[in-house]
């Protein structure tokens, strides 16, 4: 919900919606920001539609950091965030080349993050990440 007010008319915010990455892969990321298009109810989103993809990870952390990240990079997803529930950090991956992201930034718990597609939108991690308990 933090994205919605700031992105009205600029992006579609989708939760748990499918993205057709290739002939065989159709993951359902936790959150995705899509280019505005009127027919997402009838057509599946593709990598060209994706502005930002976010996975919220705890038990799936190793898979998100490894195979899933490679899959998203290979599809050309321009920005991929992993919200790490274990540490309270968010890892932002950008600049995909083949099966890897060439730029990786870790935003510490309590920090702030801005999507590259929307430099005027800044989210404080404390607004959407639960506190880490030891």
C-alpha cells in the first residue's frame, strides 16, 4: 500500500500476480510494479512490463538470492529487491546481464530505498519491514 498513492497513473502495483518470463516460467512475485497498461486483467504481464519486482523472503531466502535472481536477470527484469525478513535488510539488484545483476546494494534495517524507475519515491524500511527478533 505504500507504493499505491505515490504511483497512481504511473504504475500498476500488483501483489502475488503472475509474470510470464519465458515459455516455461511464470512466477508469482510478492510485489511487482508494472508499466501502466489497461489490459492486465486479460493479458499476462511480461518482463517488458516490469519496472520493479520484489520478493519477501525468509524460508525462501537462498532460492531468492540464487536461482530466482538468475531467472529474473536472464529475463531482463531491470530491478529486483529481496526483502530479507531474517535481517530486516533489503537487497536491491539492478543492471541485469545474462543471468546476473551487476549492481547489488544492501539497504540496512532502518534505511531508506528508492526504486530506480521512480527516483521521487522513497520508502523507509521501517514502514514495511517487521522488526527483527533475535
